[in-house]
């Protein structure tokens, strides 16, 4: 089973409402596609010219404008100063006492010079301090598609709904209890994932 984002795991872990808005989810997927294309091809037009496509989503346009503003507030040439990576966390079926493994996809920017990763969020910035221990346990305890950058010092969240940021020291962040992580992963697999 695959969760398309870390937020899908957080929904279960922190008991957020499981039903999401379809248009919101589609806009987020479109944002991540535009980001991936822009950074793969080192061409920011995928971000700044999205609104001129045949059928752009208004919410996607709003998210991309805030992303572009944040990138330019902090980087002179963001498309060249940042790397964008897609990754996945694999929780094996043996640990879930199931016939199904759980994969959690996530993307992030990496600032090589500042030794920090930047995760994108869409409106829950006040919750991210609670998410960091869960994230740290997931990425340090389970297999990843690709390893996280070495010597990671800082984790930053950019909220694309409001254009705000939150930054914390990653090295001093605690981890979440492993048994709770596994309990939630089992629940997700047993219930068939986020709606």
C-alpha cells in the first residue's frame, strides 16, 4: 500500500479527519509535478508559467506563486541552489504483521550549503513541531528509496497556503515511540489507507 505523502501518515497518527478535499489533493499533486519537472530540467518556467497552461487549477496557481516567492526570498538562483528529491519510506509487511507493506512517499528540497531540507506543507504549519519526531523516526528506522543528505542540521517547512515558514534544529529533535509508529502503520494497512 502506498501513501502519497507524509501528511497521510500524520492524519492517522494525530487523529486528524481522514476525509480530505479532492480538489486540494489534486492541486497538491499538480504542484509537486511542476516542481519535479522544473528541478529535473533546471527550468523555472514550469513553476512561473503554469497559470498559462490550457486548464490550470486556481489553487495550484496560488500554491506555485507562494512557492516562487519563498524560493526567491531565500535564494538568488533557487533552481540551481536547491536540489529537489523524491523519496519513499518502506515499512515491511513483516513488521506490520500483514501481507502488505506500507510505502510513504515524500519530496523535499535540499540546501547543500546550509545542510537543511525543506518540506512543503499546505496549511498546517502550526502542527509541524509535532510532526518532526514522527518524521525522524520514520526516516531513521526504516529503509528509504534514497538516503537523506548526510550531516543534516535543519528542517524547514514552507507553507504554500499562506506563504509562511517554520524552521527547527533537526539534530536535537527527538524521535517518536517506535511501537506507536508501528501501531499506526498497522492501522493504515488494515483500514485500507487514507480516503
